[in-house]
């Protein structure tokens, strides 16, 4: 079974989820909090991705693996074909969270193995 950062990587790389994506630079992961709670954490049974269904617990896991909350660099990637659909889906009042980890980078998947729990 995959560890937390590997699961998160697969999620961000997947086109199945609209609630999580790479920032424009590919150095941060952006999460639409409300949609993520419904789309990812809301899954139960065999479809459950993370060990928790609670947003606070998920954010605690991010922190345990060395992710830090960022305020900038959160724009959606213009290279994604579903950009417009994502923009329409992300309502004006949704809370977008951005998290950075030096070992979690779209351009350098080999660094993922250095992403360890503190």
C-alpha cells in the first residue's frame, strides 16, 4: 500500500479529481477545501483513499510530512485542458489551500522518496 505522499501524488496527477491540482509552477499542491471534503475525503469503503475522512486530520498529515501552507502560487495551471471547467466548478467563495514541500514537485517525481514523516 502507498504512503501518504505517494497517495497525494497519484491524486494530484489524476484527472479524476477536480478538487486537487498542481500550482502553475508545479511546486505546490492546491486544494479546493469544500470540493476535496466531498470528492476525496467523502469516499468510504474500498474507494476510500486516505485513512481519514476528516479535513483537520488530512491537514495534520500534510504537516507531519513537512508540507507548509502557502498564500501564493495557487493559480490553476493554464496548461490543463480542463482549466475552464475547473474555474467554473470553483465557486467564488470556495477556500483554496496551497501546500508546499521541497520534495513534492511535479518536475521531480524522484524526490518523493525523500518526503518522510517527521
